C-alpha cells in the first residue's frame, strides 16, 4: 500500500461534500483567504480602489485611469459573493 493510500484512509473523516479530509492540508494563508468574510472585505476594497481610479480618470480626462478603474472594478466583482459560493 502506498503512502498516498494510507493517508487517504487516515483522512476518512471530514465534510462529505468536500471530500475526505478537506481543509486539513491547506496552509494558513489559504484558510485565511478562503473565509467568506475576508474575501468579501478584499472585494470591497478592490472595488473602492477601482472607483477612485475611474473617478480620477473622468474628472481629469485621463482615459487610461478610466480604463484601469473599470478593469479593477471588474476584478473586485470577481472576488465578490458569487465567487464565495463554491
């Protein structure tokens, strides 16, 4: 029996929806950013930064800032609640 098979038998517990031993092999950073509240906060911050870029782009007629703002807002939306529900 290989080490991988033995580890699978030892991790037989856990959430049945996510597979055996889900979350135990993940590092601190992955567990921290995997929490919905942290991801939602990061999404809000990214969207606010994008809005600031877009607003500066419109007010100063620098359309490069406007384009960057729209892209950053899109990235923030991708981090949002729809991505949290897996």
